[in-house]
């Protein structure tokens, strides 16, 4: 079944999108006499797409291009049958995705284009590229140095592709904090306050920001820009304090924001920024979500009227909490943009659907109930961007279905059918793959030092059966994932299967090691010594599958982080084998790292550096 349109009978605003999508989807064709004719009718009073199949034709009624393309997604997914009419609601004027292109991985432009095509058919009309220093700046050769930065031509090309799909492409940068990779290089040390924060009031700081804004005004047709400024906890507490003394954080923050807003005006840009620091500085613990937060009136009044506040919240499961915090933003005099999260971070090698199910529905419902008109979903790459990002398209498909479903539930059969057609792979398999991640943190286990066992020992405190229960879960999951073990495109199930086999091998080994070492069973230890020497082979399989899924999606810069970690892990397995050999031979009478145990459960970060050593920060 194919659908076709004729140029002279199709609104001009839709023709570029139809042609772009037809290049990826064979079921869309122009002037094909064998296809089902497509007709589009714009009606400004509609709150969502209406699509009907009647008399051998498909008729789409829509108010915005996003409505029309969502309807097209319904058609190519086979969700509208002859004689049926399907209506949906899309209550958000801006419904978008933010892709992290800064935390080690910079997605290739052609891959972003493919994502845009799929996002358009799901109903999204906004894409943001989060780029801390991963874009080229004229006359700044060390800005984004060795980071896979986007050139001017890259961004202009992406902007043209987005415009063809009626997607607003918005640049997302940092104009205060999160610039630690930039501060690696000596040309920027003069304007460093703390390891990640710019030096406020220094004129060279604003000269650099002026270049940032000029570049984004040059490459994007959207006049909106996200200027960041989140999580600047130590603002003014480093070199600024040495030079100028202590100053109230609120005063410093608003003074800097005012300067940045003036620069935005200079370049014809309308800024938005994360709102967290206004709330954090209003309570002693610097907690974004502290109910006792009080923001002084003079601070509220000093927030520039031109700056939109973005309320980010990826954590709460209570709709009432979101509604309360949305109102708190409105009390600042600003209607907020809402940022929820599709979990690709937090130690997950695969999209964490269980997190989305807990956190996204109450957020979306709160936005609908309170009349928030702009909503987007972040996909972060904290700690190295080792997640298979393409698997997160399942979460974005779910979020779109939730947004379009009115007050009703999401019908998983409909969702699966849409996802399979638009994203080209099996919904059930993507969701089943997440099952491994619900009881453990896979990255913490993957990077955990074989000798120190920081994560392993902490998890052991959950009870004697914890790891055997997890092992059973892994075995079940690998049986379920058998259907995808050779599938590398468009989502790399094969990579997840290889990584899962290595994780299972770790659990099996550590369970046996704990018993054999405690009893000094030399026969069992000798066997484990051989297994430890073979573990680098499994890691090499992981290295190869990591490389494959990384290179098909990302620029090569950043992959050195993954390979450095894997290489170090190989060496540590060999060190463990050597120690066991020395123990069996009687050259040593103990392995101190194995003797030391956790005494009570700790809250461990999921970052690589927190499980590889007790001696580095």
C-alpha cells in the first residue's frame, strides 16, 4: 500500500516535507497512479490532525504542518482503514526534542536528518541541539577542539532540512556554566571562575558570548536560542571571589543574564534559559525542587522580561508536583517551557523505558491541565554517551502518543504499529531489552573494577540472593533478545546482546570468586584464574560492537573515551588473574582489595570514575 500526492493539488508548505520523507519511506510517492491519492485541507480551528480513508482516497485535515505530518505517520503505519476517520489532539504549539551533542558524542548530521524525518511523522515540530562547545566559532580554533564540532555548513544544512519538515531547529548553548571541556585549553583560562563557570563581569567573557550568539544568528533561521546557565552552583566562588570578593549569587546571576540578554537583542535573538538556579539559590541545600524555596521580590523583578524560563524535571512521578512547580514559575512572571526526559543517561546502555513510564505521563498530563504550550524531551549523554541512543526513539514515540491521546490512555498496540512503521524496527524487542536495567545499573557493573568491586560489594548488601536473582533475569532476557542478536540497523540490538553477555559473565565470575576466595579453594581459584584471562576477549567483542554502533551514529571524536575505559578494564582483569596466580603459588597470602568489604549501603553515583577507583575524584 502506497500513498501519493500531486504537486498542483497539495499545499506548497507541505511539498518540501513530502519530498524529504519520500526519500526515506517507499510508501510515499509523488504522482503515482497505483497509489492511494492523498489530499490535504488546512483548517485553522482544528486542535489536531483528522485523517480519513474514503472512496479509495486519504484525506488529511490539519491546522499546522505538524498535524499533517503526524496524520501521514498514521497512514503509513496502517492505522487508518477504509471507511474510518481518526482524530487526535496535539495541544502543544512547540513539541520537541533536545539531543545532547556535548557529552562525548556528537551525532552525525545525516543521522540527525534521519531522526528529524521520523520525529516529524511522530508529530514533533521542534528540535534542539545541545552544544556546549561542539560548534565551530570563527577565530576560536580551540573552541570545540578535538570534539567533533559542527561547522557552519553542517548547521546550515541541518537547518535547511529541518525547515523543509516545518521543524524549528533551535541552538542550545551554554553562556555561564558547563564549559569544563572548553577550559581544558589555556586560551580560556583568563575567563575561568571555577572549573566549569565563566568569569562574570570580565569583558572577554562577553566578547566570547557575543561570538557564540553571532554564530547562531548566522546559521539558524529560528530567532530563538537556549542560553543554558543551569547548575552553576559555585558561581562567583572561585577566581571571581579572589578578584572582587563575595557577592550574592542572585545578584551576580541576574547581572550576567542581563548582559547576555542585551547581546541576544543585538543579534535579533530571543533567549530561553534553564530556571533551576532561581529555585536553588532560594533554599539552603541548593535543591531545585525544595518546597521551602523562597525567591526574593527584587530577584523576580530583575529577571529580564525577554527571557523565557525552562522548567526541567525528569524525576517526579506525581502530577500534582509538576502542576505546583509550573505555577511557581508563573509566579515569577513567566509562562514556562517544560522539559521532561527520555532516559538515555544515568548508567543505562539502552533506553530506560521504565523511567519514561514513571516520569513522563504525570508531566505531560500536568502540562495539558495547566495549559503549558511548549514541551520538549531531553536525551542526555552524561558520563560518556554510551547509551544506544537510537533505542530512545521508542520513548519519543511513546511520549508523542501520550501527547496526542487527549485524556485517554496510550494504546500499546497502536503505538507499536506506529513505531514499527515510522522507526523501522520492533517495539516489543526495544521494550524487552530494557528489562535487564530495572534491578541493576548496567554501566556501573560494566565499568566496576574487577578487584575493587565497588559497585558489586554495594549491591551485595541487598541480600544473599540479589545477584543470583539478577543472573536469572539476565538469562531470561538473553533468551527474549535472541530474535535481535544479529540486528544492527536501524537500532543495534546486536550491540546490546554482546554487552549483556559480558555483564552476565561478570556476575557469574564474581559469584564464584566470592565463594572460592573466602574458602581458599585452590582448585576453583585456578579455574577462575583462567576465566579472568579470557574476560578481555569478551571485552574486545564489546569494543567492536561499541565501535560499530558509535561510528554509524556519531562522529569519531569521543570514542577514545570508551576505548580508554575498555582498555583499562582489560588490563585490570589480567591483574586479577595475576593476583590469583600469586595467591595459589603462595607468593601472597591474601588479595587486600577482595578482603575489604562494604559495611552498609552507599548511594553511589553512576559515573565511570566512581566505580573504577577509590583513589580518584
